[in-house]
């Protein structure tokens, strides 16, 4: 996706003529916590039903957190920033992510709407269940790893919101905040990591 021109307006860009559809394009960050923390807790509970609980939690949750950083990078780079080739694709690209680049400070469009996050979570769970649960034969690991992945997603969305609206003094947060804001202002086709620059380094999308 090319760099979207920033729109300086106090009014959010309208995406749909229908008020009903437009309503679902505005998401309060608390919605992420309300939906996904209980679901994360459910998969943590499922993890407690398997033997060797301490080991599965100690290894599974960090593995899920690490896996999320890759999912975050892949989705941001290849889904949100896919290069549109037709007017229809340009429209879809703008609906998915271009509107955020056009109005990066719009508070109601800083977290992933459930219409996107729920299918994404379902895909991630299906991939985990097939690869870890069926192919690797380790079904007991699916729940703790998925719980870690969901926790990573919650951290991602809250971090993304904070980078645009909070000035936390932690040095690590300040680095992440500058890194992401530079994605908006200087390098829209680089710096795709929001919670970490790790995969930008691995795949060469971190500027020198």
C-alpha cells in the first residue's frame, strides 16, 4: 500500500453510507479486553486440564507470545499493506488499513475490529490445531500456545493504541512508539512490527 495522504479533520472519515455498517467501523479499545481476555482465560483453563501443567504454561504461553509477533508482522505487511491493483482492491485496502494511515490519531480506529480479529483468531487456532495437535500429535500444547497468542494480540492492540495516544516514559515504550510513528510519517512500506522490530530485522524491512 502506498503512503496514504493524512486527512486533517476532526470528523472521522466515513467508510459506508449505511449507518449500521458505519457503526461497526468504530471500535473502543475496551472492546478488545471485553472480548479477548475471557477467551484467553478459557484457553488457559483448558490448559490446566492437561498433565504437566507448569511446563506447558511456562513454555506454551511464551511460545504463543513469540508466535504472535510473527502473525502481527505478516498480517501488517502482507494483508494490511498489500499493493492494490484494481479500484476494488484499493477500496478494500483503504477499509482494512488505509483509513488508519489517513487519520492515524482517530481513537475509534486504532484497534482491530472484531469482524477482522475473530476470523484471524479462528484461522490461527485451526493452523495450530492441525500442525501442533494433529501433525505433531501434541494436542495438550494447543491451548496454552493459543492462549499465549491471544495474549500477544491483546498486548499488540493495547500497545498500538498507546503509541498513538499515550506518552509513557518507559524507555522501551518510547522506542516502540517512535518506531511505529516513523512507519506512519517516514517509511509506510517498512517498520511493520508494532510490538517488536524483530521480524523487520529478519526480513529486511527495518531501515538502516
